[in-house]
C-alpha cells in the first residue's frame, strides 16, 4: 500500500474540531495535527534515519545505548518538548561473543549462520560437539523423554509463518522463549533453534530466552531458515538409511554476563493546558538488538509517537499532557517499562499506547477503555477510518513497556500495524533503514496524531 | 512465471522428429527428450538438492571440491552416462580467513557485514585502520589523483541495478574486477567496495579480483548494500558540516594463499551412434564460492545440462556424442575451462553451450553458428519457442568455461536465462537451495533437451 487517500485529512480535521472543545483557544485558526502530519515536515523519518545512522545498534546497558540516550535527549529538546529527562535504572548485562556452528557429519562439514540467544551460556572458546536431537516443534520437545535429549544438542525445527497481525510469534516463539529452559531441564548440552522468523536469508534471528531459577543455562542459539532447511534435509538423509547415523554439530558461542550496568528511560512531554488533568502516555523503546541498527525495532516506533505528539503540540496546546517514553532495555527483559512503572505506576494516567511493531501501516484500532470513554473511542475510530484503519472487536492488549500500567488498569489503545513483513527482519542484521517504507511510516504518524489529539483533549468525565 | 504451456511439448516432438533423421532407430517408438523432460523424473532438482545438501560449499582446490568431484563421478555413473572420468589440473589456492570491519568515527562505532574478495591480501590479525576515500563509482576512482587515495581505505559506492539480461554485471562489476588493482596502484592501504549485487540484505557478495603483475595486492573486501548505504550516509554527514571530519574504518581480513593444489574437471558422455561425428560439449561448473552452498551458482547449471543430456540419451541414441563438462575451479579464474581447452582444444567440437546463470527460465536463444547450420538454428528456434523462448538477433557469446573453445571458433549457442533475481544472491551466503524455483528449473531442462536433441542429430553438412 503506497498511497493513502488525500481527502481524508478533511475528515480528520472535522473529528479534531469535535474533540478540541477543551483545547486552549489560539488567536489564529490552528492547522490540525493531522494536517501537519500529512503535509508538514517528517520528523519521524529524521528520527529513524539519524538514530540508526549516527548511533546504530544500541544494546541495553552498553555504551552505545548510553550514547543513544544522549542523542535522544538532544533531539527531543531540539524538537521543543518540555521536561526532557533521563530516569536511570540498573540491569544485568549480557553481551554476544564469537558465534560459529558447523554440521560436521555424516556429510561434508558445512558452516551454519548462527547467533546466540540473549542469556545463552557460553560453550567456551573451544566450543562443544554433540549429536543432534531433532524435534519438529516445541511441543515435540516438551513431550520428549529425558533420554532422547540428555547429552545432545537439541534442534527445534518449527517454521514461523507470516501473518498480518504477527500472531505466529507467540506460538512459534515458544521455541525461543522457553525451548532452551525445557532442553536444559532434560539434560541437553546445548540447543539450536530454527530462527523465529519468516524470511529465507542467512541472517539468524536473535532474541532473549529465559531459564527458570535453579536451571543452569546452556548454550542456546538460532540458525537462519536456509540453514535450518539444510539441517532438516541432512537429518532426514541420515536417519532414512538402513543404518542411521547421528547428525553431528560443533557449536561455538562465547557470550558473557557483564554484571550490573546502567540503562535509562528518556522522557519528554507536551505540557497540557490543564495541570490537573492526568496525562496520556505513549511509549516506544530506544534500545535495540546488536545485530542490526534497530530501524524497525524500534527507532520507527520512537519516530512515530514523537512525530505525532509533536504535530499535536504544534497544532494547539492539548488539555492533557502527552508524556513520551523512550524506554531503555526493552529487548532484554522490559527493564525500562518496569522501571517506569516502579517510579510512576501510582500516578494517574488517562491512557497508554505503544508503538513497537515496525513501520508498516496501521490497519486496525483496538480499544480497552472505560465505558465512560465510548464517545472518545467513537471519535477516534471516525478520525482514523479514512486512513484505512478498521475498528477491532477485541480489547487492546497494550505493549511490553506499558504492560505493567495496563495490567494495573490504565486504559489502552492499540494501533495495530501490518506485521506481514515484520518477522522477515525482526532481531536480525537486516533490521536497517532501507526496510522502512516512508509512505507507510507517515500513515502511522497521521493515525497517531489523530488519535493523540482526540485523547489529549478528552474530558475528565470520559477518561480518568 | 510459474506455468509453461503444456501443448508445447507436441511442437517439441514434431521438431525432434524433423531433427532425428540420423538417430539410430529403436524398435518401440521412443518418448521424445522433451516429453521426458516435461513429464519424467526430475534429475536436475535431485542433482541440485543432493549436491548442495551432502557437499555444500565447494571452494576450488579444497577438500570440499574434491569431495564434490567424488560425489559427481558417482552420480554421473549412477545416471548411466559413459566415460565418466576426472581430469586433474593444478591451481594456486586462496582461502578466506577472519572478516570484520567497523566504521569507527566520527560517529558511534558500528560493525559492518564484510567479506574478502578472492585474491585479497591480508590485513594481519590486528587489522588496519584508516580514513576513507569515498568514490561514487569505479570511474571516479580511476580518474582520481594519487593524492586523494594514498594511505587511505578506498570505498567505491556504485549500486548495481537488476536487469533481465544481467548486463549490469560488466559495468558495475569493474569496481570488483579491477577496482582493487587501481586503488593499489594509487597507493591505497586497502579497498572496500559496495557489493556487486542487487539485494538489500546484510550478506556481502564475494568474487575474485586480480592485481596486475608487479602490483602488490592490498586487502580488498565488499560490504553489503545496507552497510554501503550506511557508510554513504555517514560520509555525507561527516563532510557536510562546517569542519569536515574524516570517516574512519577498521578492517580485519586474514585470507591466506595456500600455494598450488589440485582441482579437476569431471567429464561424462552420452555416446553418439556415429563415432566419426564430432561431439557437442555442454558445460557447467562444479566448484562454488565458500559462503553459500552454490545452488544457483552453479549446481543448477550442472543439474540442467545433465538432466537434459540424460533425457536425450533415454529418448533415443543421438548421432553425435554429447560431452558433459562439470568444470572445476571456475570461480577463482576459469582454471577448469582452460585445462579442458589445453587437453581437448585441438579436437573437433560441433558446438559448445554452457549453463551458469542460475535456475530461472530461459527467455532468449542466441546463436553463433556457421552459415551451413542455419537449418539447425531454425529447427531449434522453432522447438524452444513454445516454451517462451524468443530468438535473439545478436551472436551467442558462450560462457566462461567454454570461452577458449568459442574463441577458437567452436560454434556456440546461448540459452539466455532471466537474470533479474540472479544478482540478489550471487556469491553470497544466500546462494542456497530455497532460492531455486522448481518450475523454472524444469523449463530450463526442457529447453535444453530440445536444443541438445536437435544439435546432437545434426548432419556433418550442417555443423563441423
């Protein structure tokens, strides 16, 4: 989808006028936020391009993430936001080391494209070798006897399928989220999974995994989809002969735990005209995995929410404050979101929204609002409809960094993005600027600007 | 293009009947080669799948290439070909080492996806650091003063564009073929080029480069297109400020020259019925670059020519012998093709053809035949037309491994394939089995079978 209907902005303006009854009056008729988002400068693109170019990868707790925070503070100040600040917190830091893997027999030895999962143990620099225990799926591993796993390198083969709503991530992702924990408990010496990704390139997908307390972490990696295809083909050939031979792997992963380090949330605000009104919080995350430059995950999200809030600010001072949260250390365990909740969880928030699903267009809006806010939801749904956004029938779920707030009862809205392409590059070296479609990025900003303008001008009868 | 016209095979049969006047008679009416290729077993796919799975990468002069030759001999014998043999030759062997690169300033340090070009010198394990000398194109480098290059790491930024006939390779490829030689002569300490490729993935494209005699090789690498975009963006930012700063790079490439090693050509034949008739030679290459499994380059070519020759053999003994050449050591300097010419160049060959451009469909046929062979060309053009193959107006050029034969006057036919996707994965880790479209692979085999059946039954009045 490359074009969005131009006349739509007039509908957006009408919706904003309906919503703006509580906005502070300005002498000249203000341009609407939607109009600015559609036709003004493009700060969303600038944020994504500049952050990914000048900082690049920004792994939680590293100097690169600290550099990104300094960059973020300077940028948010330059854009005219108020109360720009850093709120520091600590976290345990894990960093990648050497990463190599080979299929070593019974066929000609072949190198695989492998990457360690976050929290993987180290194999030591000499690596480990072992026979592969092949499982078609996470469920097959979970149901296997310890005897099938003990002393082996587990492989989970399930292949994630692309879906517009990205819903395969939860199902297939179990192989990464808890596969290593299950394999470790059954006595595996290591685990290698097929990447949780939908592409066919030799760039494996990383991501965090977690071991239960008391379970000793094992080396845990992901291989790319073409490498997993290769392993599966070799497996079938090795076991399909009269005298089956084990498939053999060598694995070298040398990640390190660096202990406790600092990270931080960067916060900025569009100050509302009514100091008694509770704020709207909008979140993205500033940290990224180390393999790519974190363009779709999540420079795009920061660009979208910040540009949208900026357009609202420029159009007319809203009644409620819009608080922008660029969370730190999301990828490795939502440390920034948790830290925000610890500091601010007891404050009243009118609503929470998050953008952390790339830069492709918003296609559905889901609400989880109190009954009193039905008129707000109706106004927003009407304002975003012209941009191709349909109203969902299921409640909004929030997102990682606003998760604790939403769990605590803060109203939420999800602007659901098209995730068909998202898991092609998610957590890979391929998460780079060229994967972002500027037209779809702009549609996000427009839809967000319309949503925020209405939300930030909602009444105290409508939202808490 | 996923479907090819089914009724076409009847036209193919008619053409074969016209051409088969010299074929040895068989008691039962033989299925035509085209019919077999369209509807029989699929040995082309098996060759590609088995070779890439069981052997994988097979760099010239290595044990992996020797294993591939053993595999090839066993497979060609199993397929029923005659005179299966290896013809050994020697070559100097270069192998890849460690490969890393970083943009180290003036921005936050960032790692690049880099690979060494064949014949690159080593930086030593500690690597080298230097300022980048940026050039938009090979021509810009060629025209630059030595002062602009001396002591620097040269970068050539030109971005290859996809074309159906792959013709951009010659133009843009100069940056790889001779860019390092030019940079070395001007005093550069190293060179890094934008990959000669048309994709947007962080898998750099390798390939051979050559230094003139007397020119001391320098370290020479390629970075992926997204990395080249990043370097170019940083370059523009670094020089666009009031006080321009140099863009700084660290480069570690530790390839080695291993001295003289063995390689070999694998040869097999479909024996013709007329021992006095000169043979048709069909070529592919068995070696591959080390980064991928050499599926499109050139397991596919070997699968295509071998399956086609097999179909001709199965349909009816042809008058002329078809000689199949799986050349060794093509990628690193066409050593196999040259060795074949040294051994067999003085023998008469009726015609030479090569398949070394992936597995996508044949769309044009070009001829370079003596005038006497016009009826042969007409019969072939009529036979392949129903499969979507148009007749070209330019002379066939041959290919790398038959290059010396064609230069010496052997008639040639080019079955030109669609190269639009070819340079997305050419010489990258992404050259893997999943990139091959089985339907298009089969169209190749069909077109080749029709062509070979007619060629191998041509008269001595038509071809030498």
